[in-house]
C-alpha cells in the first residue's frame, strides 16, 4: 500500500477525497457561499492572504480532517467566512503538505507526531502568528492542534474550538458501534458482537505496532477499550503518550503547555456515526469494566485522565476553561448558523457598551509570546 502511495500519490489522494466526500467529511463542501470566486478566497497557505490584517487582534488557524485539505474550496471558503465574521482578522489553514495531494495523503499516512511537527514549523514561519492565535479543528484535525498544544504551544493557542474531535480516541470499527449491536435481536446481537470482537482484535494487532504507529495517523488514535489491550495501547499509542496514560508515560511538560491555553470549546455531534464513543468529543470514554455497554460511557469527570489530571484536563475544568457544546446531527454535519454562533460566542466578546468586539491580545499575552516566533518542542 505504501508503495502505491509513493508511486501513485495523485490517484490515491483523489480516492481519499472521493471517500471523504461520500462520507460527508469535507467541511464546507455543501454550504452555499456568497463569494465563490477563487480570486476572492483566502488562500490556504501560511504566507498568503487576501484578508486585511488587523495586527492587534488574535488570528485564527484551522486544521482539517481526514480526507480533506486546506486546498479544498470548502476549507478555503470557511476560512474566508470566518475572517469576515471577525472584521477581516487574519485566518489561515495550516496544511501538513505543500500541495493538495500531499496534504490529503498525509492525513492518512503521516503519523500524528510528524503532523504536529510540520504544523508547528509552519506556525513558526508565519510572522502573523508569532503572538499566538485561536485554533479551530475539524475531526482528526483536532488531534494536530491538541498535539501542538501538548508538545509546543509557543506561539500559544489562545482559544481552541474542537469540532467533533477524536481527542479521546476511536474505540471501535465502523458497523460495530455498541448502540447498533444492542438494537439487534438477541441472536443477531450475539453474532454481530462476536464478529466485531474479531475485527477489534485484528485492528489492535495492526495498530499497536511500531510500523503502524509510524505510518498511520488513524492507528495513532486507535484506543481499544478492552482491558486486555491496555498494555499494548500504553506501550505503542501516540495518543496514550499525549494523555500520559500508562505507567511509563508521565511528561509533565504536557500539563504545563496545556495550561497556557485560555479556553477550550468541545463540540459533540449528537448522532455521530464516525467517532465512538461520541462522548469522547466531550472527553468521556468507555468503562474498562464493561467497555461496550452503550449505557456505561464514563462522563469526563469519571475518567482516569480527569480524576488523576494526567495532562491538565481537570486543572482546566477547575479554572473554568472548558466549555461543552453540541449540535443535532452526524459527524461534521453542523449548520452554518451553528458555526457562526461558535465564532461569535467564543472568538468575539462584548465591550462595556454592549458592542461586539473581537478578543484582543492583552499585554501579558503578547509579552509571553515575544521573540522570533520559533516553537519549542516537547518530546
């Protein structure tokens, strides 16, 4: 497969894009945009923008999801739309590849840590981001932003809006969501459950290897909730390392970097059919004692990563930094009115006269991020 990716990258990227479009994973693809001319669009590069730059305002950075690309019209349009909502604030989408083909295939075959390194490098190279920025992620693009927060966060992410993020991992394979199994007849439920257990077994055997963790973004956030797979998950998974899960993962720099971000907006789709459990978008997770009971998804405050404050989630909650939102619908199938509300609610504040005012960079925030904009990586 990797040989085919290397030799037929354009063809593979096209297939990935078609798959993403068929599964409604392309953000902004179905919206009717007022300005559709490519000449008027915000270009998806860190060095170019058609928007007017307001230097004393916090810019906005996007990270796209699986099968999507910063070079797709939907991502360009939603960036341009966001800029218009924020009075022509600088908005950019950070690709992990320099072309649409490379950016698309890297969403599958470039691992999370490597993706974060490229993201951080491009952030550091953009002088408009040197004093920090807001970040908005879609689906697995949130893993890139969250990884940047954990491992770098200089320049600092001021507000992180996570739309249907796979931040807490993916716990099962398509067609094996516990709610689907439990709704079957008892006989078919047993048969489907047995087959799904086999699929999970194969998925974990392939994901929890050094090769898969090196070459598959999706393998990096595979989080098998079965008790017997926890040692392998802790040993191999990049997500486990970011979460400080397991006896050998304890990097307190992740907690320190996490604490630099001022606000986290976690947005869940109520009918998400791509991420299981969907409550993971709000930092819930399966109960290891009964992982596939649809009625035993632990809320955030009952999870180990919260109660032990493994990476700073509890500290953020106690500081009032976490905000939880939902929308009715499937994965990434939000309405533009939903999106506008998130932007105007969390990236725009009211001044003393009740007028809308974009969130300004305060003096302390600017001083904390002064310098040449170079990022500091935490391994």
